[in-house]
C-alpha cells in the first residue's frame, strides 16, 4: 500500500517539495506508529509549539532518525517520548531517507516539521485527503 501511495503521489501534480513532505509524513507516521495528532498541526496557519512536531524535534543519526514526541494521548503527564526510526535501506520506503530528503527542502528550517512549501502546516484533514487520493480507494 505504501508503494502504491508513493507511486501515485510522485506522479501527481503536487509541487516536488510538497511531495517530499507528504511522503516523509506518511512513512514517519507508519514506521513510528504515530497518531495523526502527534505529527500534524491543528490548523494550516497556526500551531501549538508544545504539541506540534517541530523541525527541531528531529535529530538525524548515521542510520537513524530520533523524533521527540512532545504530547500524546497516552502521555497524560506530558513528559514526552523519543522514538527512533531506523534506516531499512529500501529506497522505496525508507523513513530515514524520506525525512532527510524532505528536511533539505523544508521551507524555513524551523517551526512545524511538516510544512508545505507555501508555509501552510500539515493537518489531519490534509492527511486524510492525501490518503484517499493517493491510495486508490476513493
């Protein structure tokens, strides 16, 4: 399913930088077992710094990426948790490669991690729409 989504996404009319962002968000969520609220903003124009996954919450290693999740449904004390995504050396669906590729074209290098080229933030609604559109199950 991920390969089909990637194929359809990268053959769409989306901006290249936005394709990289959408793909990075999808594989990060999949391999990190993330809830949508753990990596998206509540709205496309505003975000909450103590909850939204930000550019600075990602630390790249040689074969991995560490992601600091600041707030989660299961983290009642808001202590945060760091998850580590490992490279799987599969060019088609490697989360480490996807995040690295996107971070090189991130529009600002700060603020929410998943930001479109035009400055809008990735939301739950957008992810839902992209999944429907690119999975082929509309």
